[in-house]
C-alpha cells in the first residue's frame, strides 16, 4: 500500500447502513472504509493512520451509520454522501 493511499479514506458506500444496535453494548465503527464488515471494523485499517471509533448507544434501536466516511456526526449518517460525486 503506497504512502498516499494508506492514509486516504475509502468510501465504502454512498448510502448509510441501517443497523439494529443494543443500548449499553460497545461497537467499533470503521473510520477508514476498508472493512469488509461495514459499517463495523474488521481490522483492515492495520498499516494506516486510521483507528476504529468505539461507541455505545444510549438506547436500543435502528440507526443509520455512515458508510461514506465523510459524516461530521460519526458514526451516524448526516447526509454527507449526497454531496459526494
């Protein structure tokens, strides 16, 4: 992996992932876009400057998690994928 490429975020998808999350359970959100288990981390960031983002929902529910990796409200989708080409 070249130096320029390893620190570049990968757009995993141009839509959010609708996922069921449990209150109080810790999840690890993929921040690099390389994970094959989107939107969650599978360790594919190794060798890059990225690290997964741990988060714990405050309630049970269905949530839209960002897959374009450009959201300003990570791990939640804020519609940033609509502005990508």
